């Protein structure tokens, strides 16, 4: 990075540069992380250092606001404070009557705390609290016989009707229907008004070589890996609702040693429900993004697509495979490689589909096994090594879902083969973080080029700057840019 680039990142308080360099300010004698929110120095007073040691050797002292030495040591006390509080909220959401109680407990000022939650969790304290209440209630619904009113109270909802309404909005069904998933293989999800079935169909049938899913008319069939093993997920879609049915899943009691000890048995239908909510993007705030786009004077970005949601991958491993396989090749070829890997490692299911590859099956391969399938040597290596990390427990996919966005990003960036594009793609398409940009993505740069009538396609820094106006909804902005200038699906 040039000095000018580093200075720009400092002005933007770009947290992704933390650790890559340190900013020394000669007038104050202090050195900072690039993301430090202290007053920005004049360019003439700044010197950049590769390490804390180098800054100290030049006679500078660490900033008391951003704690650069802690960061360099791998500690991040402010982030850890916020994460600890979120863990507390999730464990006992009823202990927090409202957002004010959360802010009080945090010890930060209101503005600062909101900013920290936005930076590290991509959302608001109110949203963290609501989702914690909903998750808590889900566990109670499946794991206890308590009446709904008791569960609503124990989760911290102010009334049964608020519980009912919020639950249905995020999950597509009522709390009572969710409880019923313990004993059924079928369920019905209600779709929000204006749901864009055409765009969902496009998302679910874009893999032209897929052998794990099939979309015919209004019927979607996808092979999925549940905890108990592979199963078929059948969806029948209409503009108002989705009928889901799960076929071939073994009952949880028949779980094989592949299931980790200590994990509660989750009914197949509840697991399938979570997958379907992700496929539909039911819990995403499409309306909030549309309002933001309009406020920015960019109504044309969402015109005819205000309800657009991100269809998430059925599993995190599926997202990992896409994000590695899709690097630097065109999409149809990526689909072809994915198909060959699936045929090599996935099990055939009744009806002609294949079960998606598991980390165990891929880790049992040697990279050389993938070369005849036209994987590059490097890509073969990344795919197999990442699967091995998962199998060896060094990369815990389920834990990623509970991490802060900052922690998930750092964890994934440490995996060889996952660069910033892959990591952000994965965080957005598999983990559901709402404020990600897969930087360098040609769909994003050409979308911005057309949307803002720019003279040329923006580079990395330009993309980062332009996308910042869409925070904290940059994932939905990315999805909208991917569709901008594409024909409207029928
Ligand atoms: Zn500082």
C-alpha cells in the first residue's frame, strides 16, 4: 500500500486495515490503529509503521483510545466486551427489559455502543435483543412443554401477541406451528407481502449444472445434509406461501457417530425449517434497505425489486465450496467443477439427485484426485485442506454462526485459500451478516458503474468508498447491484 492509500484508509477508519499498518502522529507523539476514531491527523503529521515496535522505536506512545498494542497481541478488549455482553443477552434475554438496559449494562455511552454493535455485529442492539428472544423461544418450544405465554415471558417478550407477531415475521409460521415441527415432516411457511418469487426461482436455479437441486415449475427439490444424514427437501411455492416436506431423513434417535456428543437432538423438520428460512431470506430486512436506497435518491436501484432478499446457501460448507471454486473463473465453469466434485464425493439419492459433499468426504480426497476434474492444483489444494481443517475441528462452522462479524471475518481470513472476496461472499451468502461487500466482485463494480453512471468501473478503493453509503445494509446492496440491469425474471 502506498502512503496515500494508507492515509485514505485512516480517514475512512477502515477496520480491515487494523494490524496491517500503524499510524504515528508526530505532533501528538501517539500511534494508532487505522480504525481509531480519534481526531484525524493532517497528512503532513503522519508516519506509517509496519509494527508497534517500529512505532515505539521512533519514540511514539500507544493511543489510549484504540489500544494498538492489545490488537497487535491478538487481544481486542473492546470487541471482547461487546461479544461477552451479546453472549449474556443470548443466554438470558429476559434479563434485559429493553435496549436501554442493554446499553446500561455495556458501560459504553449510547452512541458509542450503537456504533460498536453496528461495526462488530452489523446490526442494532434492538435487533440483537429480538433475535436472542426468538432463538431462546425456539429452544423452549422444542425442548419443553411450557405454555406459549410462559415461553413468551421467559424470553422477555412484553406480551403473547408481540411474541406471536415477531415470531411469525422472522420464521414464516406461528410459535405453535414451530412446536409442531417436533412430530412432523411437513410445514407451511407464509411469505411476506410482495415476495419476489421470480428472483427466488432465479437464485435457486442459477447453478445450471447442479446435481443437488432441481427447480421445475413451482416445485423445488434440494438434497441437503441434516445432522442425521442426507435428506431431500421438497418445496412447493406460491406467491403467498411455501409448502415444505422433508423426505428420507432418519429420526434423530438413529443419529450416527457423525453427530457430535453434547448436541441436542434437533428434529429433522426444525433443521429443514432453518434451511428454508435461509433459502428464502425470510429474516432479512428488505424494507429497511429499500427505505435507505430511496433516502439516498437511488430508488432506481430497488425499482420493482423492493422485496429482494439474499437466498442463503443450505449449509456453510456449501458456501465455502462456492467461494473457493468460484475464484477467478466464470460462473458456468464453477458450476461444472462443483458438479464434478459432488459426483465424486456426494452419495446418490433416490430420484437422481446427489447428496451435497460433506467435509468428511472431501477431506478423504487427495488434492491430486481433483486434477482430472479440471481443478487447478491450487484450488484442489484449498478445497481439500479447508475440509480437513473442519474435520480436525480447527475450523468450527457452527461456531461461526454465533460469532461477531468481526470475529467471523478474522477467523475465515486466517484460512488459507479464503481471501477478502471469498470471506465476504461467505459471510453474506452463508452466515447472513447484513453489512458485507465481496470487494473485487465484478457484479458489484459493474452494478455501481451503471447505477451511478460512472465514467469507468470503480477499483477496490472506489468500491469500498461508494459502498459505504449503504452501511449497515451492504449485503442487500450487493444483492441489488447483482440484479441491476439484469432482465426482470418472469
Ligand atoms: Zn487511537
